[in-house]
C-alpha cells in the first residue's frame, strides 16, 4: 500500500501494474542493481527505500518458521552488518530498529519474504544515504547466500522505512458536526470528480471515506478529520501530489479543517483468504488471527455467527488445490412462498458462495517472491460461464447442479487436524485429544459437515434504491437437524473482550434469540455514535459505532462488469478498556448487524483498514434492502421474509425447494 498525505503527514510509496487478477503486488522500481544472484530492483520513495519493490501493507512475523532456517545459518550477522552500514553513512542508530523478520502481505499470508527490516529517522539526506545502505545490504546478503552451504534458495529483501511508516494509526468517528455531515455528499462528489478527471487516478478509486485518522491513541477525538482516499495498486503514485493538492484546495474551501490522505488500499471482502488445503498450523494461524477454535467436537446444527464455506477445494490453473474463502452464517431467516408455510434458510453474502460456480479463475501470482510456492490471484470469470451469469443475474434453485455449503469450513478443519497432530507429538497417548481428533476427522470425512445448498443469491449487479450494493445469498439446509439458533452473546462474552459496561447491549439480549428486524437505516437513520453489534466467524462478538457519513467504494471482483461505485453505510470499531478492536475482519462476511434491542438492522459485506491502522471499519447494507431484493429476485414467489422465530424447544421447519 502506498500513501501520500497533504497536511496529515502520513507517507508515500508508489504503485503496481495489475490485470484482471486480484492484485499484482509490485511497485515500479526507481533503479536497478546487480548482486551475485542477479539483478534486483529498488524502489526509492519518500519515507521508504526497499528491494524488491513490494507495496504496503506488510506485517512483520518475527522468529517464525520462515525466519528460523536463516537465523540458524547466519545468526545476527545481517543485523550487525546493517548497523555498520548505517554508521558508515552517518545515519543515527540510537533509536533505530534493525531486525530479520518475515514480511507478510496483510491480505495474503503466502505472499511473504524474509526481510531485513530497518526503521530510522527520515532526513533530507535519506534518499541518497538509504539507497546506498539498501543496495549494499542486498549485495552483501546475496553474496553470503551463494557462499554458505545450506542457504541455497534463500531470498532476502531489505525494507528501510521512516518512523512515520512504522507508527500505528488510530481511526475514530467524527462527532457532533451536522454541517460537515450535510456537506459530505457534495465534498465526496467533488473529490471523485477530480480523481476521474486525471488519467493517473481515473477508474482506480476504491474508497472515499470520512473519519478521524492519526497517531494519537489516547485522544482519538483530536486526530485529524481525514478524507481518506484509497486507490487500486495500478494507479501510479508519482503523480498524486498534484492531484492531492487540488483535492486539498477543494476541502479548504468548505472550512471544516479537513485533511486529504491518499494511499494504495482495497475495500476487502470480509471473507477469509484462499489457502493451501494442507497449510501448516503456524502459517494458517497468522492470517488475520482467524478464530480457529479446535478444542470442541464438531456439531450438526449450524448457528448464527458460525464459519461457513463452499464444500469443495478450488483448483488453481497450475493444478494446485486451495481452500475456498470462509464467511459467516449471518442468521437464520424464514421465507414464505405464495400462501405456503414458512421455510427456514440461512443468510450470508453472495461473495462467500460464488467460488463454487464453474468459471471461477484462480492463478499463481506471477509476481510472487517465491516462484516455487507462489501465492494466488483471482481472475475474472470465464465469459458466459456459470459464474459470469451468476455475477450478472444472480442464481436460482437448481436441483441438478447444487452448490453445497459446509460447516466447519475446510480451512478450519485442516488447521485443526494440523494443530492437533502437532500437539499430539508431545503427548501422543492423550485419550481426550485422540478421541477429539478421530471423531472430528470421521465427521468431516463422511461429508457430515455439508449442511445445505445455495437457494438464491444476488450476484453483483443489483443495487439498493440509494445506490448501495446488494450482496446476499440464501442457503437451504438439507435437514431440520442442521438448523441452529440465532443466539446472542452472554454478558461475560462481551466482558471477555474488555468492552466497557456502557458499550455492551442491555441485559435482555444476553443469551436471547435475535428479535425481528428494524428498518432504522433506511427510514429513521441511527444517530452518529449509536452502537450496533455483530457476531462474526473471525472476530466473534464486536461493537461498532454508526457513522452518518457514507463511504463511496468500488470493488475489484466486479470491475470487469464496469459497475458504478456504490455508496455504503459505515460502522467503526470501538476502543475497549484495553485496546482498539476491529468491528470486522476477514471471515466475518455475511454477519448480521443488530441494535440494542436485538433487532437486525443490516448485513455486513465489506471492510477496510488504513495502512498501519489499528481498527477496520465495516460496510453494511440495510436489512430492509436485503429483504426487498430477495423478494424481487424470486419473481415475487417469496411474499414475506422475517428473522427466524423458533418456538420454545424446537428448531424450525424446512420445506421443499420452491418449484421452478
């Protein structure tokens, strides 16, 4: 991710070239050099010099399984060499950080590289001195790799960044500014017009948002009011300063003390990323901190908030298999077809289930730093394929070509088996662990995890009346026994996350079922700062604050369809008594959002985290829009829809699929 700020002072790296794939994560090199191993590119940017030219966001994993072989071979030789070069080039080392780490792309744990990571002060001389240090270090490390037995295949990066790029940023709501709220639609439109009027940014906007963003963790309400502009990786950053200056001029005219900030970033689907089907427990666990609870038996009934995914592996174009993404069963709903009885269905996002359709394209990343084991990029669907049709028109019941859905999702099962196997090497005869492993393996191997099939889904083209996205799917369970409950968290669940008493929902919701649904987003908007709640498969139970200023966004998956930007409702994560907590993360796609009365108000489908941000914000579609769309998409066969109502002691009723 690269970034540029006009007033805010949040730094600057450039872009990548992208195709129809998910992303091509490489910056344009500023220069090249040659080592014993071969030529390498160097990106020399404000606040950063790096080789190879990898864009941010990157996360450090110190002393993990990737670092250990290099540490065993070289000890702290490279850190010591780096300090020597810093001193020789007159760079202050008193507050410097120098360490060997595994730098991982935030949205893809398998786009990783061994990196000598250096943090120090940015000075006027840094563009010259840092380039010397980085080039010298890369040449030194490559030479040592070639003359050290056992080091064959190791590939080291050097990433030297300013302190500004290593500091955490804190995101929070802008409060009590009704004039700014009223002006925001016009401000947003003017910003978008400038972006679309320049070839460097035209068609590359991924989000335009408004919130406070800065470095002050204790007084987040004092951080700058920021117009946050994110762009795709193929927008060349070197032309941004002039564009940003024009945007800032527009903002200054409105008189709200707004600060423009631009960076490379994507609005991510809140679904867990694609992983190899037999990923190691350590590698899998590091991705987004997904909620991999392996210490309980698998269950037949699937509850709201549980992880779900399509019940198949994905075949990449090189023949390698990948686990599909993971989302959340938002809640159980009930639909009425014509004058028939209520039928119980599960509600989630369309993008969680779309990977199961023919035409899905998954390819090795041609820009991967590890060509022998590359990451993956998602391509656009094959023209006129099932997925192409589903994206454009949505889907309908199809008995002959079912798209099966499972819980637990297979990435979670594979992680559990790997982790239990690792634990049992320490205590191989533990009867409890052995029984748990064998029982859960038998459950999954017998396909007992498959609980339903896709019934209806929205595709990507549909929009709400106010221009928001519609991203929903209904799943029909195969039997009554698979229908769980819409149970809300207990009080102790909220306190386990260190939420304050005033942040959590009231007592009547503890352990209760979801109530009805409330159309407060469309008809009587929540007030700024009003709290909402959700249970997601990744972040579990979290609290979000409602923002009265909507976000404009574009997503990469439907770019081939030339879809217009959408305008979305925003919820921002809360600071607890201990830390900042994301409202959402990968794995939460499809979670329902509910109010203090326990009534559903919306369906979560996307999120975004600013570079070095401590908190993600979530994008939510009003539940009334979702229900209206379901009824319309069914051709008015579905006449009513409600949050599932379970009589005491029963779990609901499943009827046959509606006749086609």
